[in-house]
């Protein structure tokens, strides 16, 4: 299926799963281990990611059609974090604000689970490809 959003002459420029895996530096050893969004409590991974007690994290969550945390809260934690946690929080923010945006200035809490799944060796390419197609559909409808 082609969306013809990125056509150059007769060549479809939409990336394939393998190309996304290459861009994300995923070794593609386990192509069937894909990310699947479960409807679970995402507070646990977020608490682990932020390094705060669960009550503090609950207090910082906002409802923007889904539970989200503001970029300013993530930035504050990044300023106090060690280098490893700082890098993980920066990745969380970039993915949340640019790759999977939900609301301006907010990062979806569900993204924390996505990052934990990547650490377990799950292929993120399908999720990124699906979000790209959803975004293209949204833009195409406008």
C-alpha cells in the first residue's frame, strides 16, 4: 500500500521497516519481536525513568487526551540527573516532542513503556513507521 506522499517521479520514498530499522541502528536479528502497545499502568516505567517517588510523578501528570508530563518537568530532572539518566531523559523528550507528539510542550507517558521495550530488544521500527503513516494521514486529511 502506498500513500504517494513522498513520490519522486515514480519512486515511492516512504521508508520500509528494514530502512527504519537501519536508521534506528537496530540489528534486525529478531524481526518478529515488535513493540505492541498494552493498556497497562505506565506510571511504573515513568517513575523509574524520572527517578522520583510515584506520588511526585502523579502530581506532575496532566491529562491532554492521554496522560502526559510537561517538557519543563523533564528538563528540570535532566539538570539534576547523572550522565546515563540524562541521556535517557533526553531521548524520552526528543521522541516525545518530535517523533510522537501528543500535545504542544508535553510528552506522552506511554512513551516511557516504549523506551523500556526497546531496552529489552524489541524492534521499534514498526511503531515509528505506524506513527509516521498516522501523521501523514492526519496531514493529508487537512
